[in-house]
């Protein structure tokens, strides 16, 4: 994806393996059982921030990809 960052290249060993995980089912909804395979996606911190940028709107992965393709 555009804007990808290699955290190890930027932050050295401290950044190696760093990534964010996004819950596709909102944690605030009180869902207790989460399947990492079905209910989580890996996003870089910037993309994760954009998914949650607006208070009452959470973008889906497809919506985020569409925004990135428009650039």
C-alpha cells in the first residue's frame, strides 16, 4: 500500500516487527469472543489512524483501500 513504512529501517531494532491490529468488530460493542483470523486485520499505524479518524465513522478495509487508490 502507498505510504508503507519499514519500522526497522526507520527505528532500527526497536521498530522491528511493529504493527497495529484493527478489530473489525468494535471493541466498544462489548463483544467478548474474538477470532484473530476473522475479526482482526493488520494495519500500519497511519492506516489504523485513518480508519478511526472520524468519531462516529469507522472505515472498512475496502473503504480505506478505495481512498488510497484515489491518490
